[in-house]
C-alpha cells in the first residue's frame, strides 16, 4: 500500500502531522510521522531490550499503514504535548450529592481537555422529584445534570481540532429511564452525548414473557410498568432518532476477563470499550487489506503467517504506550497500569473480504471472518503471554480467578496453559474500534468491521475565486480491482455496500467478530428508512440472541436526517451513512475553503428578532441578512437558489453591552462572508457560560446571553433552510409570562430565570421566585 492519495495527504496534514506552534511542519513526510511514533513508543523499553532494534520493528509495522495506532497515538506520541494517548475513558461513579457531582464534572473537563472521550453512568443519581433530605427540596434528576455535562463538552476542544465525545448510560430499571429514552427526541438536546440503555438479562427475559418491570432506586419502587412496553419505547425512540443504543450489561460483566475485581456500568463513547470507574484503554488496528495476497484471483487469501508476525509488534507497541502516555487524572493512571488493558483490533475487513471474492454477510464470508479472527486472537493473546514472560503480568493478575473467566475458558489449551505458567501482560487485549479517519489515512480502506459505505464518490471543493475543483474518491478495494482488472471489468458479487445489505448481514458479521474479541466492537447497523418497525425490532432481538454485547442502528429520520449521502452515479442510489463526519460538508457534499470574503450585493433579504434577557432592562434586536446563491442539484437540471447567512447586527438600548455586541457583529459577519459551513458559530455561542448564571427560556436552561444569541442565529439558519429544520419554537422573543407548573393559570407569575418554574413574582421592588428563592432587586 505505497500510494498516498490526495485525500490521505489531507487527513495526515490536518490531523496527524506534527507541526510547531507557528504552523511549520515538524514531520516533513509521513515516514517522519512513523519514525516519531516508533521512537516515542520504543522509549518505554528501558532495560528490556535494545531500543534501536525495537524502534526499527515498530517502524516496519507502521510502514505502508500495516498497523494503524489510533488517532491519539498518531497525533500525540513524541509530540511533547500535554495530551493523552488513550482514546477511551470511563469516569468515576458519580456520587449522589451536589459537591461530588460537580467534582466529577471537573474531572470530565480535564480528561476531555487532554483529548479523551469519556463514558458516564448516570444511574447513581436519584430520580427527578425524589426528596433531597436536609434541604427540603426535590431532586432534579440525572437528565438535568446531563444537560450540564453536555454544555461543558461544547466548550472543550480536545487534542487541537477534535471535540470531546461522551457516552451516557442509564439502567433499564431507573425511574427516569423513560425521560432518558425520549431525551433526544428534542432536536439539539444532549448533542454531545451518545446515549445507551443498560439492558439486563432479567429485563430481556421479562420482555419475552411480557412481565411487569419495577422502576426503582435504592430499594424504593417508584413505578411498575410492563417490560415489553418499556422495550417498545426504547425501540420507538431509536427508530425515530437513532438513539438510545442498548448495552447488554450483564453479558459484558459475565464475559469480562476481570470479572473478579471490577464491575462495569458504562462504555466509552463508541461502545467498543466497556470500562470500570476510571478505566482507560488505548487502541490500534491491524490493516487486513495490507495482508491479502493475490487479490481478486482464485488463490486470494489473507497471509496468516504475516498476521502472526505483525500482531506481536502491535501488542508491544500498545503495551508500551501505557507507560509513555500522560493521564489527565492520577486515578486513571493507576487503573491503566494495574490492569494494562489494550484494545488491538482490525480494520479493512470488508475490503479484505472483497479482495478474496467474498460477499459481506454471506455464510462463506462469516466462516472466513471467524478463521481470520481466531488467528488474530491467538496471536494477540500469545504475544501478551510472551510479554508477561519478559516483563511480568499485569499487577492485578490472579491466576485462578483469571483462568475461571468465561471468555478465557473458550481459549485453546495452548493459550490457557501459557497463562497458567506465565500470566498475561494485558488483562484485556482485543477490541474493534471505529477507524473512520485512520482508514481514510490508509488510502481509504473500509472502516473497522463495517461494510463499504460507497465505492466511489466525488468531492467538490469550492476555490477562493468561486470556481470548483472536483476530486474523485474511491474505496481501496474498488480502486485496486479497477487497476488489476481494467476500468470496464464488471464488478464481482463481492462488491456489496452498506445500502444494499440486508440487516441480518450486519448482525451476523458483528456476532462473528464479537466471539473473538474480549472487550467489545463498535458497529452501526445501517437500515433503510422504509424498514418496518417490527423488522427494526427484530434486529435488536437477533443481536441479543447471537451474543452481541450491544446494538446500535441508524436509519434516516426526521430528527437526525441523513448524516452523509452519496450522489447517484450511473444509476446508483442515494443513502445515508452513520458515524461519518459531516463537518465541512455542504448539503451538496462540497468541502468549502474560502479565504476572500464574498462581495456584498446592494440589497439583501433578512429578518429581525427580538430577544429579552431576564437580567437586562431592554430588549436586544438581532438582524440577520442573507445572500442568495445558485447551486446545482435541482432535479431535472437547472439551478437552485439557496440562502445563507451573510451578516448580523445586534442592537440594544442597554449601553452596557455596546462594545462586545459591536465586536461580536463584526467577527460573526466576517465569518459569514467567507462562506463554507458556518454553522459552528451557533455551537460556539451556545457553549458560552456566564459565571453569574444563565436563564431559563422556553423551558430550557440557557447558560448565557451569548448562548441565547446563538439560539436566535440557529433559529434563523433553520428558517432559511441553511440548517435542517428542528421542532423549535417559532417565536424569537422570550415569553415574559408562562403557565408551566401553574395549574391555576395565574398570569401574575412569570418564569424564574434560575429554576425555570412559573413562580416569579414582583414583590417589594424585587423579583422573587416562590419556588427556589431566587431574588433580584432594583
């Protein structure tokens, strides 16, 4: 795989190429990046071996993208930056008290600041309405604190250009589980979170037997509902909004190699790493496409001998990364070094199958995948056993308890005997992570265990002068086939993409791979929009029955839309892809780079919005003007007119805000006039916290006046079609008087800016909330 396409070059330059603070490249070539990573990881060898020899072995493994360390390692190893090499964290158990909750919020922020994605179980927080003893108040429930975490995450830019990601889990018997299930039915809410329900075996049994199910917290039963009704609510929400996912938590704990010393209640954001409190894991993937010999010939096969030689080097590299990585928290360091978890996986599985003439999801492909994964697991465990001989087993290794584990009992006798004799260096060894970006880096191979999404598409890049440059992008296996067989050769039946696969093909492949992975796998089952609800539910039932540890699906829907679409070519079809980045893409799939501002026409259409902020005596008026542009894409040919924001003006009689509102209008207008995807302006503004406190507006907490302005801009973008429309309120002005929580409908009460209740009165020259005690005089 000696090619380095334009797309791969861009990915490397943007994400993984080390540059000085001035922007000057330190890595002159991708080989320099490989040498940097190899040297940094080899430095951990110390007295165990000659660093030079190991560094050369590491470089050979990285060369030609045969082994792909995860992005954190590629970007951070050898950079001397204060970032972690770990992709995955699950934070500590959240205590059910205010001080503990916000201490954990701080820990989350510190972890994300260094580049780690985090998972949290919010099941430890008492449900909404439960009494808080000692202060005479009722609890606001876990979702209210998830909103706080979500807003925090928006402010964190992790490892340079990547935003933080979070997973939130809630137990299927928590009294607030129904609100959790429905949370993402509100567009834009908890957008920094992936949500998953912790599904127990007892719940699945109750669903199948249509039994009642108790919703309880700390021994108190709050409600009893039918398990099947709750399951259908989960399925309906996921059918409509692609979330929440489900995690079969009892299966995860039962099959955990460390069953004897930890309990798992959450996973990292993408689900491939179930982890205990303060658990951490780093990732890397073997590129299977690089190991296929004689592709597209009758003798095509995966070189299992080469796989067996490459895997031990990869295991050593990841084990060394534990010792050279920084950790945001000391508890994370202790946890990682006590158990030495690594997550070695594979990528390019679908392309490797295509190169061997096997159709993804077929019986032949499943059988071949199992043979490959069995060889992979054996090599990975043997490598960790050999490292234990050399460097010692992980500190918490308990020979008898470890060998009693359900997954360990399934290993072959040779491996079990090796563990009994020497121990094992890494408590858990294997995982299948999402590898979208590093797979693009490696010449656009298929990602992880996913099928190919699209074999060919066109990137349209708008140039500063307004012209467009087109760039063809094609899948590795497709491009290789065309090079070997010719541009006119008919594609073989093995060329199947995610859009044409039956749902069962996805599930059987996930289950086949999971059988040989000790942690978990990241897999999204793409489903057509027209799939029936009953067929949709069957996917989850099949995933449970086949031994999967979780299930995540995606179908185009009115709330999330299609994340990425492929323009029809040669009679092809348009379809969405879940989990692929859409940032920087217009609705036409164009990557837009603008350096010169667009010229202003004489007249522009626009709208003016009135915004009232509770702490301000005067309304704020926000005017947004748009430019009308023509673009291709209208069915039947011709041009389609599209509006995009061009400039903004913010005015108020309150002179306290004059300087910063003037600066804000100039900066935002400058961004708007340079084109491209400017929707990030909304997210940046909505992430701003005011240390003096925010306000409740339209039943939602808004953390600052700037965040409220961001909401107005978002509303305008939706109204002109620049952003996908959401079920947002149409009135841009904050309601001064509401009847929420006010059964009598007494309009003397206004909405409290602190607690959001319809309980604010004017008394003795002050605003006073009769619910929470908030007061403001003057």
